[in-house]
């Protein structure tokens, strides 16, 4: 398949393109600074990678993007760019959950290819909270075992996870209720992981037309109110 994938849900931009060359699938990747730079850097980086792969947008089978949860600005940027490219090229879009892409990235780095595996995918949500989702991998497919949650680090439920994966350990590691023997693997959602997920997600019917591609927000606000900050300060 000819696929483009990108994610701007964290502090990094991750982009990947794949197509077959002489019958062998090749992948081109780019990683760069995200955050406030994502809106200006994403499109030029995509165009450069597509040119490197010698692909035109109209030749793509689908465009995958990280739909969230994650940075509000990053999610809006990824969705807007995906919609624009999808409309312009007449290509279906594949919204990919960022925690699923994170789980897949950790699996590819640490787990034997065909092994069944259960993981808690964790993403820093700022404001002293994290996003969490419990996934199981078996037979080449992922299952969401418990839906996405926004919670304090102390509120994490381990369930039957065999590992934790994410970008929360430096900030919240001592507050996570995890035994020392449970592996904690640093990981971020990557565009390469989204490319590996794409054939399965497309076969399962998750592709949508551009006008139906939307971000997936968990938190309904991005900042604490004045009263909340005052109450927190008084409590401290």
C-alpha cells in the first residue's frame, strides 16, 4: 500500500511514508520539533518526505493521522492538515488513536512479533494528569480492553497489564502505583507505528471521508480557572 502517516499530538512531529520499491515495502521517516512549531513545520516536512519517496498525494491509498488524545493545538493541526490533503487529493483518511500508536510503538521495540501482550499506554496530559488506555495484542490485532481515561497518576489501575509504556515516567514515575518488577518503557506515538496499524485498521473499515475526520478530545478544557488555581495554592 501507499500510505502517509503523521502525528503531532506530543512535543514531536512524526511523519512516515511507505510504498513498494521493486516489490519490497520501503519506509521514509521524519521526526522534528512539534509543539508551537507544528502548525508551520508539518506541511513542508510532509511535502519533503513525499518528494523523497517519489510519491504524489493522489497516488496514496490513505492518509493516517493521530487523532488524539494529546495536545489540543497538535490535534487540531494534524486534523486540519489531513482534511486539507484528503480533500485536495481525493484520498480517504484514517484517524488513529494516539495511545494505540504508542502501544504499537512499544510492542515493536520490546515484544516478540507474534507474542500475545497486554499494555497500559500512558500519555502526559499536563495539568498533573495523564491519559491512559489498556490494550491487548493477539493474532496480529489490537483490542481496547478499557476505554481512555484522564486521571491523576495515583488513580491508575494496572488491571492485568504486562507493561506500562508512554512518556509519563520522568514526571510521574514515583506516583504511579506500579510494582518495581513491572516494565516501564518510554514510548511516544509514532508515524511508523501508524503505518503498521493502517492495513489492519483499513480492513476493519476505519477509514473516513475528509469531512468526517475529527480530533478525539478527552479533556474538555486546557487550563485551570482562577478559582481552581487559588484553591490549589491554598491547599498546598
